C-alpha cells in the first residue's frame, strides 16, 4: 500500500533459536505494522493448534509453576495444561513446581497427571502453592537444564511475567531448546494488550456479596454509610465494574481518579448531600485510591513486598475514620458507618463458569504454542481473538482505567457522584490517554485502542 511502512511480525521459534519472520498462516501473509505513538497497530500471531509440531510427545518434559497472589481460576489453568498435554498431544511427563519460583531450586515438585488434577478446578487457590519473590534466574535455569525440562508454563501477574521474560532470555543465551510460555494472571485486570485477565469476572461477581451486605446495613439505620474496600493497587477495574454491576453504590473511588475531602465539590460535601437526599449511601474504594492523602501518616512509605509491589496503608480504615471524624466535628447529623473488607475473600474462591471456560482456552493456547515450538510468549485474547504475545509487550506498561473514557463516564452516570476533577485535569488526562484512531481498510474496524481483522489479532 503506497506510503505505508510495513515490518514483519516476529516471534521466537526453537528451530534455529533466532528471531525469524512469521509470514504465513493458512496461506495468507501476516504482517506487523509498528509505528510508535501512531494509530496504526500491531499484529499478533493467532493462537491455536498447528499442522506441524516441534516436539515429539515422548521427548517432552514439561513443568508448571504459579507465582504471586491467589486468583480464581489458577487450578483450572493447571488442570487444563496437564489434560491438554496428555489428551491432545500424548505428553506423559508433567511436573508441578511447588511454591512459586523458589520451588525450582528447592527441588519441590509434584508429578501431575489427569487423575491428580481431575477435581482441582472445583477449589480456590492453587494446588501447586505459590509465593512472592524468590526469583534467581541462574538457579532457575540451572534447575530447568539439570532436570531436562523442555517446556515451562509460568502462571502469574506482571511481575511474574517479567521474571518469565528474564528466564526466557537466559535460556536463549545458553542455547537451550526450551519453550517458555506465560499465562497472565491478575484479578486487578491491569495487564495490557489482552482484553481481560482470568479471575476478574469471578472477583467482580464475588464483590457483589460485600456490596449487597453494605447496602443492607446502610439502608437499615438512620444515615447509614456502608464502606467497601476492594482490590486494585494501581488499577480500579474491580471497583469500577463491581459498582456498575451493583447499581447500589453512590460513590466509587479508584487510584486513577484523585479526590479530595474538604471544601466545595469534595467527598464530605457529597456524602452529606446523599444522606440528606436518600438517608443512606454506599461507598466503594479501591485499595490504591487516595494514597496521596495518606502520605503524612504512612509509616511504610517506600517499602515494597517480595514481588516489588508498593506496600499500601489500609485506605478503607482511613477513609472510614475520616468520615467519622468529620461528622463528629460538624454535629450536623447522626451517622452510622459500617466498614467491610472482602479483599482476600474475592480472590480465594473457585472460578465461575465464565472464567472456567476462559482459563481452558488460555491453557490450551499455551499448550498449542509450546508444542509448535514457539517460546518467549504469553497468551490472551485481543479483541476476542486469542493470540501469542511476546513477553515484552505484556511487561512494557500497565493497564489502567481511563477516566476520560466511556466506562468511567457510565459509572459517574450510575452513581451520580462528582468527578472530583477540575476542567484542567480532564483536558490534560484526555491528551495523555486518548491517542487518535483511524480505519486502515474495509476489512478492519477500530475498537478503542485495538483493531482486528478475520485472520489476525491487531492491537494498537
């Protein structure tokens, strides 16, 4: 096409341990168009079974590891990787690495068979155990090499995928014929490129129980306020979607949307207004919201957990106390506040039907990719089409709620809360978060930041 610059899609294959262009699928050429800061997007290789496989089933020695926090669906992914390898490809040797990355060099393993994993999808958590941190690249790759493992399936969030990328690079440097496949996991839904992360639907569904309880408590007393804290360290997707699903929430506070307490247009003024109008209100707050307001009292500022995540003060307890202090000083009205923290409850449950299906597709996509000889990739849907995505695409940024986007506007319409933003803030945020989009041809359509045609996944 005149005036356009094309570059070929690149994906790592084990056949020659070199970055090679993948230019054909089902007889049709595939290209990747990469223009930084441009509406033109990136084509990703479609996931699925291939006509030819790289590994002989009898030669495969696979391992599975789960890292980071718990998430609904972990056991389903483990089960479907094992069953997919056994039933679709005849692979018999599958190890489970116990206790996260540390399990590689602690030599803690579990032999996995379809019989062993048959019922694990009915339970929450991970049957393999998990941990944060413990990533020692050389020890891990030494263990992989010494055990004769040639397929590594790594299930975890953005930090885990960064670790997987480092493992992949070290394996590549050593020239080992080992396929490294990632399955992205986080209930916060903050992994970029993919449509959503597994466990998110279940978490939103489970959060409804806490919101419903808060609503019942609030409406049963005079000037009742129900405060619910939900997960969302850097991204407020769970809080936003749980609020939209509930329709009983009067205010939702997330990390991406700053707010203030005192003065005209502040949170306290809005709470007083809702109590006068309705007699009760429900407030949902993500764990990462309002951290700037806590800065004076945070004793753990600058500290991190073993995964490198910033340690946060309990914003739910803080906001509850601030509301109580405000009303006790004002003496304007009686107020009854109930605080509910279901943080760990919503991530420890088994996955729902939707997430079970989704986890199966992710696991099978990873198995098909590894058996075909691809490596250094993670899997996930891009505009509804499952794709193989290079690690660097997943770890280069974080997915956040765009407060100038339609979903946040829908939430504001649902809760009738103020935006807590000045006009200047909105203009600046719009400039940063909304790149222009354009149609490339009649075969493609734009959908926010992603484009798809019938043959390939295309993300801008």
